[in-house]
């Protein structure tokens, strides 16, 4: 991995791309530290320290994870990447339900551009709703529960003008984050949104890791590091695993030239869905807790259920629902990203076939069978990796909001591996043996 980055910096074109990505990350982190106009920074910092050490600390851990600590600080980029993730989930679900969106997806690049445009509009709409809710909670003093709003008001004043300015600023920050992610995708290396999520997760890593040492001591700190390294090694091993389906292409005559006769394979990864199911599941698990926090004094069965089972990550109900959601989103995402019928038709069109399998419908059925068989261990792997830290560190008594959480590890390792693979592929394109060597 380090050699890939070293070689990339020796190549002028790749060096410019990497420096561009680093510049965007610096801008992103700077915006995550700039407070929104109207925020009482001193009181916010005091209240953040109170809630991080209180009974509701676990409720805010996922908020810190996806915002890099920006949301609790009420900064310009407070909403982070969450509105875009939620909009992507909704659009991908609607593509399966609405025929118009499904037709757009089949149109290729033009249709995908239109769906991306819809995602942007929906992201801004969700950003307005989330910003309105967050600012309303901050104005009423319920955003950071456990901190007295009369002694430590989070806003300098609760006027309508201040309210509107904060909502517009946070919404504009979400639009800027989308733009920064697209800039990385177009002009840099890797997927822009994934890199921004990676940045937000890594931003809280050192402080959370050191917090374990201060609260639990060096012995537990060493156990945390050891378990974390084992989990990282297991994640890397499974992420690299794949099932290779051999494909043979028949020889065919085009004009006076003979084409085909080659053999290749279709690589099906064990974890075909990547980190997307974990992000989707974590986002959905966060929503009920956020909705319940809007009215913490409500005494309804829904608010009681959320506070008793969905706020505490060590709850068996939380773990069970989280695990089921990961399994569901893994199968769902694989089904919409890999189409066996399309792959079988393309193979038949270009004279390709799987040895021992007839072209057409039998090939499609075979690919569907293999994909379903290989998706099950991939889904179980994602669910187990996400739950192991919750169980293991609850048993040893360590803080569950530490950086080696399953979601954190899958995001960090997954994005890092994908980025390194793209760097290596571009290095191979620029370093090949010529005819005279």
C-alpha cells in the first residue's frame, strides 16, 4: 500500500490528482470546524463534554461517526454526508418500484446522470428538513441532552433571523460537500463520497482511541488494539476473496480477421456489496433515535421502545435489528448492481460461454445461483464484523464508542482498499513494457 502511494507521487499526473484530493480533504475538514453563525461556541463545547460523558453518549456516537464531530459542534458542515446517503437509499429503492426510474437506469450514462440529478435535489430537500430539526432542537436546548439550556444556551439568540441563517448555512454546507465529493470523483482518485465518509470516520479515530486508554488503562488499551488488528486482517482477507467463473470465447471471423478464442473469468467478490449495506443499516438505525430525541419527554410506546432498545448499542434488540438490516441491504444492493440476465446476454452476443453451461437462460440461472450462494457468506461476514466489537468490548468493559467499531473498520478498510486498487490500476496503465524492452 505504501509502495503504491510512493510510486504514485513519482508520477506527475497521479501526484497532481493525489494532491488535489488532499486539498479537498483539507477544505472539508476546515468547513467541519467553522461554527455556523449564531452559535455560542463556548457553551457548545461545554455541553459536548457533558453529553459525551453522560448516559446518552451512545446516542451521539453514530452522529460523531458520520459527521466527524461536526454535528454536535453545529458547524457549517454539521450535516455531513448523511443527507446524501439517505437520498441515495431512497432513490435506489425507488428505482426498483417506479418504472420511469428503472427505464432511466437502463438508458446508460444519460439515464444515470438524470438519476444523479434527482439525488442532488432530494439531498437538498432532506438537508433543509434535517437542518430545521437540528436548529430547532438547539434553540430549545434539547439537542445536547443532559446539559442545562438555561445555564448554557447553544445559540446567542433564538430569533427567527438567526434560525433562518443557520438553516440556510447548513443546507449550503451540504451542497458544498456534494460538490467536493463530485470534484474528487472527476479530477482525483477514488469515489469522492466514499473518501469524504472515510475522512469523517478517521477524524474521530485518534481521540476515541486515546479515550479508551485514559478511561480503561493500558491493559484494556492493548486488548483493544489487538482485537482491532485481528478484525482488520480478517476484513482485508475477505475483501480480497472472490469466486472466479471461467468464460471461454469462441473464435469468429470478422472480414478477413479472426477474433476470439480467448479465455477469461468473471470475478464475483465474496463481499460484492462492499461497505454500502453497513452504511445504509447504520443510517436507518440512527433515524428512530433521532426522531425520538425531538420529543424526549413523550411517554408513548414508540419513544419508550426506542429509548430502551435502539439507543443502547449493546442491547440484544439493537444488535438483532442491525444484523437483519445488514443482511437485507446486502442482498438488495447486490441485486441492483449485478444483473445476471444482462451479463448472460452480453456473453451470448460476443460468443462467450461458461464451460459446461449452455448460453442464454441456463447461463443466467447459473450466475444467479452462484451469486445467491456467494452473497450469503458475504452478508453474514458484514453482520458479524459489525457486531463483534459491540459484543467483545461489552464483555471486557471497554467503551463501545471506540474507533474499532465494526462500522468504522469496514468503512476505513473498504475505502482504503478501493482507493489503493484504483491507484495501482492507473500505475499499471502508465508503466507497461514497450516493444523495444
